[in-house]
């Protein structure tokens, strides 16, 4: 899931070298913290949050396959 989130984020941003993902694992859930350059926050969120919602949907679908719940936090 971490690699998937990194791949999706790097495809959207202008500075792919600044993309980092931190993982906090719980028993049934995983929190993925997406760190991007401050200038790229708007690109990751998108108009009316559409890109962020799409990224979260894809990551959640991947988590369901593993029997877990995923939460994506976008941090600049």
C-alpha cells in the first residue's frame, strides 16, 4: 500500500523527489501519511478534493484485499 500511494502521488506532483509516505500500523487499520512539497499540496488535493478522494479510494480498495482499513492523510 505504501508503494502504491507513493506511485500515485509521484505521478501528480511537480517535485516527485519530495514525496514520502509514513506508515502507522494498528491492529485493523493503517494510517498512511503522505508528505509532499508545500507547492504540491494543491495538486494532490485537486479541485474540490477530487484527486485526494480518488487516491483514498484506490488505497482503501487495496487495503480491503489485505483485510485492513486504510486512512490517508496529506501533509505538506
